[in-house]
C-alpha cells in the first residue's frame, strides 16, 4: 500500500518542476530584460546629461565673450556721453574735439564708428570722419527709446542694416546736468563678429547657436538665416517662455525649425543670452548604437534561454507522461481495464482518511461473478475472460463519478469504492450493475453477479479493512441467498449505515 502511494507521488515533482522551470525562466528573462532596460536608460540619461553640460558650457562661453565685448564697447559710449558735457568742447577745433571724445574709445574691425546725434536726431559727430554726412535718425527705435525714457541705460536695437552692414546698434542717452535730453551716442557691432566667433567653434552642421535679447528677439543665429534674424519668439503661440528659463535646458522641437533638439541656455549675466542646440539624433547616436548591440545580445540570450527551457520542459513532460503511463500500467488490470488490487488499496486508504476528517460515509461494493468456475471449465478460459471483460464494462458504465474507484479485486471478484455515498445510494448502484450484467449476457450462457454492500462513517481508531470485511460478508450472504442479488451489510456496532 505504501509503495503504491509513493509511486503516485513520484510523478508530481516532474510536472511541478516543468512548470517551475518555465516560470523561473520567464521570470529570469523579465528580470534580466528589466535590468538591461534600466542600464540602457541610465546610459541614455548619462549621454543626455553630458550633452546638456557641454551645451551649457558652450552657451556660457559664447555669452561671456559677447557680454565682455559689449561691456567694453559700452564703456566707450559712456565716456563719449560723459565727455559731451565738457564745456570746453564748444571752444576747441573739430580735431581736438575728436581727440577728447574718442581718445579712449574702443576700436576693432567688427565695431562700427561711434556717432553722436543731437536732440533732434541729427548726426553731429562721427568718430570715423571730421565731416559727418547729413542724416537724421529721429525715427529709429534706439533714438525714441532714449528720448522718451531717461532711465533706459544701454539699449541694444533689433538687428538692422546700419551704415551698409548688418549690425546691432548699441546706444546711450546724453543728458545735461539737469537730466534734460541732449541726444544719443551710438555704436554698432557688425554680424561679422558673430560669424567669426562661431567659426572658431567646433560644431556639427545641425548644431545651432542663437543669440537673443531679453525680450526674446533673435539677434543672431547659426546657421545664419536673415528670415529668422529679428524674429521675436514671444510672438509664436506654440512656444512658451518657460521652456527655456535662465540656466535651464529643454528637449524637443524648438521655436525656429521642426528638428527635435536638446537646447541649453546661458545665465543672465549680460544684456544678451545664448541658447545652444544639438539634434537629439546626434545626442543619442552613440547610445543608440550601443543599445542596438546590447539589445541584440540580450535578445539572442533570451531566445537561447527560452528555447532551452522549452526543450527541457518538453523532455520533462515526456518523462512525466512516460511515468504516468508506467504507473497506469502498474495500477491497471490488463484484462478488464479497471484498477488493480494494488491501486484499490491505495485509493481506499486515501478516501478512508478523507471521510474520517470530513465525517462523511464511504460505501464499498464487493461484486462476484456467479458460477464462474463452472462456466470457465465448460466454455474455456477465453470465454471466461470475455465474461470478466463484460462485467467490467457494466461496472464502468454504472460508476461515473471522478472520485469512484472500480477495481478487479481478484479472480472473478470486483470492488467498487463509492466515497460520500450512503447504503441506499450504494444499493441502487449495485442493482444497476447487476441488472446490466444480467441483460448483457446471452441466453445460452447467462452470467449474473452477486453484490455485497457496506457503508459507514469512519471514526477514530477504525481501519478501512472493517469496511472490506463487512462488504465481503454481505457478498457471501448474497451468494448463500441464491446469487444474482444485492445484500446490504448491517453492523450497528460499527456505525454501519443500512
């Protein structure tokens, strides 16, 4: 009995291990993939952080250079505005006046000549010539701003064509001692300065450098495009000012062209600020190549692992199936196809313990072929075997519940275990089997069976052999009473249900 139970349990680890193998492999693949994805995302964030830092440094460097030159040039404008208040200017000659006003003025090939306009906007002094041409700039924004706003300070105009070259105009107000408006002193920085500055940088063709005023007017951009220069980004509805705050970065489509870029902005150190941009495709190019390489390796490992798992699981399944078939052969009667005595002893032990725990009845039918020995001697062993097979078929047709166990108990004797079945229900099943056997056999050699029935609720200290003995005793009573009948055992002292 114990050996049979061990064989029943022997095949379960194989089935469980196959499932566990597949589950563990899937979990391993998911975990490994998650780790690889996390590593690649960290690499991507690292590449983005490095590119952002590079762009921030680039934007800050350019902004520092521009601010330094503007500051130097502004010192010259301040000096001229201050010297215009000297009373001796009205008494000296024009050359001497130039020496006084422009002696400390900054000169460079990218800086335009400093000019002075009176309160009416007329050009009165030009550092490049002693005889300035006749012109009036009263309508220019850099003139009207200083005229209407005494506290404007240094004003940087929009990019414009100034004195034959595209430039930005720097200007300051000239005020008398009482704060009255006397005119404007102006200078210019040509676009050639920005072109030369950008050419000194090592940039990719798709990289952008944008110089903007505080009001977000584009003063200069690389690559250079006159249609973009002078545009105010505040006029674009699809672009938000918060996208690029001072010292911050932004990733996505910019306000000028549709190319997705990583943008970094310089701080607020000067009158202009700089935004450096690099296409996202270039930022993540190396990462993308590495991600493809790692992804291909990981995918190959995953495919290999899953394929190996499926092969092993299939082999385990085949082995489990083979063991199941071996167990079935070891627990099945070869002639009738019913369970054999070995299997029956295992099942009744399990069901007996379950019924004891649940306090439910267990019924047992002991069935024996009537006059089988005489029939076997008369018609031969093959005919006898056919009778046993026919009886087994009748039993199988009558016992259909999953928990029921029909077995060949030995020779021409059969046993049917019926869990959770009362004696009355068991008697009905026994009669069904008996009548089927009687109706199945032919007229020349009628075969019948006798049935002994016992049903009881197991109690502590009882063994299932009591149930077998009671059913067997009832079987002998059926045979003694004339055969071809069913008898229910009556054992009140053992809690038998009759």
